[in-house]
C-alpha cells in the first residue's frame, strides 16, 4: 500500500494520490478489526478528500516526501503489529497534514496578521 502511495505522489496525479491514500487508510482501519472506527474513518476521509486534493496540488516536494515517510512508518508499524507505534505515527501524520494544510491555505498567516492588529 505504501508503495502505491509513493508511486502516485511521484506521478503528481491528484486523483491517483487520493485513490491510493483512500486505499491505504481503508486497509488500515479495516485491518484493525473495528467496524465502527472503519466506518467513521471512511466518513471523515470522504469529507477531507477535497482538502487533500487542494493541498496536494500546492505542496512542495519536501511535504510529499515527509508524507511518504510517515505512511511508510505507519505501514511498517502495522506489519510489526505494534499498536502503539501505529497510533503514534498516525497522529504524527495527522498533525503534519494539518500544519501543511494550514500553511498552504494561508490560515497561519491570516491568524498571525490578526494577532498583530
């Protein structure tokens, strides 16, 4: 799964990336064996798809490499059956994605300028 995400990012095709990431997260949550968590994650993922498309098109190569590093770490932790590492790496990726999205969409700059006023 991580290889499919890496290839999609290398191709810089937003639809392929979204599809690959959706498959990655679907496998992750379905494999956890918690149907409710998988269902909720699917709903959240659908809502986040547009944001992911916009930020992917604007992100830098460094942002994409960092995403792939986190996705590879998540996959490694899953294969190792290390629940704590899976949780920690997923949380790191969510926080990193939030920071990238906020930077790319100008939210951080807007908030900083309001504080200075």
